[in-house]
């Protein structure tokens, strides 16, 4: 016995000496456990609308951390039963577990189970590697003791629950619950909690999607352990094991589908934070209104589908080989590679009858399309101007194996349709602060990631003319100024080629008032106006609206909108007309928060403040010559929306930083606004009259071809710009104009945007007078003239006498179709 005693004592001493030596050797290199209290769990970047609707999530690790109080007790019981039943009894290390691991090493010569507690697993995942070597195990043990000294049991469980990987990009319990069951963790039952815990053993192999049979075995073992440990009763156990493993991958559940907005925000976050943007839990809050964004999406889709129907059916997207499997399973597999676009699902025709077809969807749903469900109206597309005859039977244009698109109508009936080849964009801004309320970059982000609203530059055509007219009104022209709408030839001495601009159809109307020329969109009047005004004068004024004059053509084509601009730039410029003459900066992001809820970026919004101007708070009286020449010209996507560091503000300019600067005399804006209202009341935008509002104004635009169609319009509450065209810049069709293609989208969106808003008419400012004029000459009318009309003037530009002679302005009130350049 004495010998045995001394042998045991010697062995224990040797073990203590070895452990002490190992501690002295390893402890200096151990990480600081205190850092666990400040640990930042990797969380994805999330993007929200202004009303806190989730519109985007970016990052490899899906994670939604839970506080300890939010962790369901059933999950904790399942976790302890599977991983560490003695968790509340040890101080980081389980002697039983280590002895078990030691016996396995003696038997096999290899590390097998490891005997790790929850604390040891936490130490390994935060600080160490998974390499099975002895030094790592000793480090794991030492770190576990330190963790238990620094953190409470509740803090350890919360860290473990939120840190661990459960497979399928799910990190933490909440993400796992959403991915596997489409629920919050608090809504899971005991069987579901046990299945999720079971995946910890080997997340790629034991998760219930990858291997349901193995997950079922592991889940039932955990339920049995919970029963054995008294965590659940027999009835609960027996009911839980009867439940089948029924899981499926639940993708990211967004509150609002706004991928173009989310992508802009993602780019800005990466530019600002680098790759940390994807992992550090940043939250970006945008200016987008979820209801308006949804309405904009619907308006764009409807507008493009209407255009598409007018131009004919282009046939099936593809013809598949005959199905070789029961239930068309091979066709279903191929359909899964065709995402739904604009609410249109892909389907394959399985049978063609005289006046109907049958088809199958990717999920196996069988449907039948009757003759009036899009078949009878499927006239074949020939070119942008022609369609073939209406079909007489379904077999005229469809066959078994054809891959088609279908969509449900308002009566929940499937309709034959097709993915539009044409594209459109919509930008809506608040003219009072520049916040973007809705942004659509194309028909569907899954079809094309190219954001035409902020990246696509196209010629705006006649929708650019109001900027020229505003500058003309500042320089002595009036709505009654007479300019001749007659042919003009401009010789190019460098090339020897003459330019002969025309109006649509080659017609000319002779001398006319400037107001008429704008709402009738007469190109020759705009060219003569620019020539009289002077190109340099026009260019000097353009920079105020957010354009870069250095990139504009220095010739008379400037009058016709030949310089390519983005819809966002156009919306920014038109906001000045809507808000009474102020420059607001377009912005999409209001603030960015870190994972602790601290604001790390706050946009400094410059708002329109008429009261501030009236009080003359740090503001000089406006004259055209005093307009700010150094205002930034936003000429690119990066320049227009990029986040900028806020610069120190001197006391002398701090007041100016709080509100938008005036860039156009409010009197000029008031008069131009009345002219743009006539575009809707009497001109090319007359289809907007259906909104029955007197506070809306705007301008159509159609370029040569036509290739681009625009409508830029506004009320004092909203500026909206729409564009329709082909990415390839091909022809839209000779019957397509801004009023027929782009305006309907604008009308549908603005109906929703202005719903419930009272009429908002700006008051007539001081210095604007109303004078009765002769409509033929633009001069003050003679007393008693029965043909006289009222016109607005700046007080200093009002006509003072009747004309000496008149002009023959025939058809002066005729409404003409959209003009082209």
C-alpha cells in the first residue's frame, strides 16, 4: 500500500508539474478573454426603407442575434441535453468528459470526442482552430477556465447561441429558425429545436435539409436525452418523435422588393467600410417610402407590358426536348432555372388544343389557358411598327415543349404573356429635401442589374427644353415673346454638311408665342431661342440645375436635349421647378447605424425653407448675376449619390448649411410652372389630365427614331421622371412618343403618390403681373379687343403698349403631336 501510495503521489506530482509547466508555457500566448464582452458577431448588412421595411440583406453569414431573455427555454434544454448536461455544475471543464476522452486516446491513440463542454466549444470557435492537437486542447481548457471567471452562465449561453454555425449560411438560432422553418425561434416546438441543435454535430451533414434521415436520428436521440434528464415529460417526448422532419430552405424574407435601391445602398456601404460592410452588422436607412416604391414597381411593369402588347407576341422563349420522365419532372427541373420576372412565371406547354393550351409550372402545378386568356390577342411581332394577323387557333403559334410566360390577372386567372424586351425606369423625389422616395432601375433586377435610373445616360429630347426656357425668362424673354417657327439651315464650315432641323412631320407654324412653343414642343423655336440667347449664356445657367456644362455640346443641338443625362439628373433639375427655385441634393441614404445602434453616418439634408429666406437669415437678395456659380455639378452615379464626410462649418456659413440655396428667381419659376401646366392642359402631356389635378406640370420628350421617350413632371409634393427605351438604343416604333410610352407610367405612379393630398397651388409672388395681350403679337392688347388673352410677366418685362402691326400666326391654338429632333 505504501508503494502504491508513493506511486500515486509521484504520478499526481508529475501531472501537476507537467500541467504547471504547460500553463507557464501556454498562458503568455492566450488571448484576452475580456474581449468576449466586446465581441462583434459577424452580422450581414441590412438596408431599410424610411418606414423600417427590410429591402436588402448582404453578407455570407445570416445572423440575427438574440439577447439571453429572448432565447426559448426549450432550445436551451435541447442544447444542454445534446452538448453539456453538466453545464451549470462545472467551471468550464467537465472532468467526466475529459476522462472519457482520455480513455479513448489510450485505446485508439487518437483524439475522438474531445470531451468538450459548451464553454470549451465557445473558446475554440472564438479563439482557436479545429485542428485536433494536444496543445490546442490545453489552450481550450485554460481559456474555458478564464471564460467562466469573466462571464456568467447566461452570457456564455447567449454567445454560444448566436455564434454557432447551423448549416445553410445560418449562424445563430434565429437565422437557423428562419432558414429551416421560416419562423422566429420563439415559434418553434420542441421537435424543431431538437432538430436545429442536432445540426451542431456536423452542420453540413446533419442539417435537416441536407440529410433528413440522419437529422431525424440525431433529433430523436436528443429528445430521448431530454426525457432522461427530466427536461420534458413522456407525453411531450412521444408526441415530438412522431413529428416528421419537414423542412425546406426559406430564402431571405424581405418586407419590400426594392433590389435596385438595396444595391445602391450596398455599393455605398462597401465604398465607405470596405469588406467590413458585409460582416459588422451595419444598418442603412434610406429615404424610400415602401408604399411609393411598391406603386412605382407596379407602374413600370404595367407600362412595359402595355407597350409590349401593342407590338405583338414574339413567340416562346425556348423549345424544350420532349419530356422523358413521368409527370414532366425533367421539364420542371429546367423551369427552376428560369426565375419569375415582373410577376411572370415560366411554364412549359404540355398539350395544344384548338382554342386552349395546357402547361406546367416548376412546382408541378398544371394549368389551362383558354382562348380569351391571352391566346386570341397574340398577334405575331413583325417589327417595331407592324404586327401579323390575329391567330385563329392555338397551334398557329404554340407547340408542346414551348417555354412560355404566364401571369395571373386581377380575377386570379392565368394569362399568356411575355417578358418585355423594352426597358423603363422611374425616379421619384421629394422636391423639398431631395430625398428619393422611389427608384426603379429596370423591368426586373433578376433580368438585369444595370440601374438605368442612376447609371443609364440617354438623350432627354424635349424634356430638357424647360431649362433653356427658364434661362431665357431670366434674360428678358417672356411667355409672350414671338419667335418664328420656320425652317432653318445651319452650315457646318468644318465638315461642309448643312444641318436642317425639323419639327415632327416637317410642318412649321410661323411666328408664335414662347408659351405656345413650349407646350407644342416646337424644335425650331427652341433653336432660335438658344441662338438669340447665346450658347455661353445658356451653358452658364445650366450648372445651377445640377448638370455639368463642360460636357454639353457647344452648338445649337443643345436646345433639343441631345446631351445624354440620367433620369436622376433630370429629376434633380426638375425639383427646382417644383419647389419654387431652390437647389436640393438628391440623396438615398439618411443614416447608417452600426451593430450597437450608434449612428456612424448622418446625411446633412438641405431643405427648402421659405421662411428662412424671408427672414433673410444669412441670405443675400437674389439676382441672376448673384446665382451661385460653384454649386456642384452631379454628372455621374458616384457623384450624385456618394456619401461624403461632413466638413467643418464656419459660423458665417452655418445657417446656409441648414437649408437649400435659391438658384432661380421665384417669379421666373412661377411663370415657367404655368407654362409647363399648359403642357398637360393643352399640349403633349394632356393624358395626365385624367388625374384631375391643377397642381401638376411637366414635359414630354421623344428623341429621333423614336429611341427614347420621357416624361418629367411634378407637383409641389413630388417630382417624378420616367423613361422608356431599349438598352440597345433601337427603334421604339413610329407611333411611340413620350406621351404614349413614358407618360402612362408617370400617371399611374402619381395617382398613388398624390392620393389624399390636397391641391397645392403656389401663390403668385410679388413682382409678377397679369396683362391682357394680343395673342398674335404678344403685345399689350388694345382696349376692348375681343381676342385678348391674359399672360404672366415679370413686372419689369411687362409690355407697355399695343403693337404697331400684327403677325399671321395661323393655327395658334392647335394641339400637335409630340415633336421629334
